[in-house]
């Protein structure tokens, strides 16, 4: 097997030599350049498998080299060497298309991990990703699939924004599976589901005896995701004190377990998601702006199902086939014309997750061969569309109705001792619908 080759660009001879020695010991062939002009000449002469460049060069900026490589040699990963503590330069390089970055003074262990990840891209390029795609032919889904392929070739933090049920975790999994970290763990965590007092221990781990009940050392989520991807779902639910600690972990690529005296280096890619508008939360002071910029280096949006209604038949067929297999049925039931029409006209506040829920109920109620419109049991969901001349009285009425709905949900939750499944039964709605209304109405 031919040796991989690397191009090293830095005007400081000692750094060039350090990186060359490290990569040579890893089995790579290396060439180096001290200026952008020399680098462009070498890139024009031959092909390289990897490139690492300093940010500041005598005749220009390393960002221009990254942009050149993105245009001319898009399949070659390029990493940036940034000054220590220059987080803005690191973010700029990732946005420009850099695969990853390393800070000065160069930590050799970090550099080796970075190079290993970059070279793993060559192996992934030959892998068949069939069966891992998002279903749908709508333009928004085709664009999303293309974006996922591009993001899989980078180590930049990604933030996935979209309504509940639009497949944000699925997108994160695909970015992970199609990238160089695919053989390492994918660790999903719902930030809103961890008790506040346990968050630091859950994320960063703890050492034995650090607090009452700490009877042994425990790895945190960052350590569990070592070499892979940590998916922070509903990241907007993190309290401010944890946002500070998360920011440090992301910037320094190190965590300090509770009770430990030293930090532990971690090699983890961060992908975050939320159905809330992070920019609005930043403006309200509920989310740190510096953390927002570190997590939202590249933003991905998952489209709601109502915007791609033409994909509903394809999605329904796929979901029904999977459910038939799970239930031991030889052939999945088919949707009749009326059922298909109802699904296409439905608003789907819960998106694809709600579609799955509806079809799961329908497959139980139908005769086993055909699903009719009555089997779907769709509930009215579309809000009344007021015209632009809506009066203040109508607006006040809408607010009044929301208050009545909030009060009814709170009373049901109290009566059910905050068991949401039981509360949904008392209200005569599905668990998913109740969960959606709780989030929609901002009920804590």
C-alpha cells in the first residue's frame, strides 16, 4: 500500500521540522513550504492526501489557502495551526472549510489524532453509505443529504436546528457514520433530561470520594465519546453554569472530572441540536453568545414535514414496511386514496415522529390489508389562519384560549402526579400530542 503524503506549510522552521518528524514517524511522506507561493507551486505539481498550514504566513493568510483547496482539491483535508487561545481564528478556519485545527504550541498527541482522523477519510470514501440516507425527494431533503456528505468530511462543530420530530438526531448520526469517526462511539445525550445537580458529573465524570455517593471513579459523556461524536440534543436546555463549563471543554478539548486536580484531554466532535431558536435565546440572555458561536460554526436546518408533503407517500410506505416486519406480517398494509389524501393535507405538528405514531396506531386498527382514513384517527391540528387584518380582540381571544389550555394541562399533570402518559389519557390526547403542546405553550 502506497504511503500517504502530507504538505506542511509554516514559516517557522522549528514547527515545520516538528510536524515533519511526527508525520514521518506515522509513516507519511512529507514535503514542506514556508510561504503561500511555495505551497501553491507544490499543490500544482503533485497530489497530497493531507495538508496542514499555519494561519499567518509571510505572503498571506492560511485562510486563502484553505479556500483555494476547497475550490480546487475539495477531497483533500486541510488543517489549520492557530495561535494559542485564538478561538476566533479556529472558528474562521472551520467555517472556511478546514478539516480541523491545532493550537500552538503543537501538542503531538492531538496532532497524531487529527492526522489519523483525516487519513480515515480516504477509507470512508470507498465505503457504501447505502441505506443510511434520509428518505425523500423534496429539494430540501436532497440539499440536506449533500450537506451531510460535506460535513462528514470536516471536524467542525455542527448545530442542527429544526422542529421536534424532524430527524435532528438522524442527521447527526449520518454525519458521524459517513465521517472518519464512524468506527468510534456516537453518544447522544438529552441535555434537558439530566438533573441540574448531576450535570457536571454526567458530562465530565468524577473521581471516587469527590462527593457523597461517589464510591468509584466514573467516566463522563465526553470520555465515553472519545474518538467519536458527542450529540448534545436540546442544548438550549443547559443552565448557564453548565454552558460556561461546556464552553471551556469545547475550546480546550479537555475536561476536569469532579474532584480531580488535573484536566483530561478529549478527542470528541460536538454536534448539537435544539427545536428552539438559539439566536433569540442569546438576545434574551438565556444562552451564552460565546458558546453559541463555538457550537454554531455550521448550522443545518431540518425541514418540517408539512413543507415536503410530496414525500409523505414514500415515508409512509417505508414506515409501514418496517412496522410489518416488526409485527411479523408478510406484507405491509396499503393506504387507500382517502387516507393518502388526509395525510397529505394534515399539518403534522409533530413531523415525521408523529407520522410514525399515526401509522403505528393505524396498522393496529386496520383490517390488515388496507388502511382507511378512519383508521388514521387524525386530530385537528392546523391553527386557524387569521388574515393580516386580524383585530386586537381576536388576538386577545387567542391568548385567552391558550391560557385555558395551559390551565387544563397543568391541572391534568397535577392530578396525574406529573405522569405525562396518565395526563394525556385524562385530556383525551396522545402522549406525543401532549408533549408537543407542553413545549409549544412553554409549560415547565
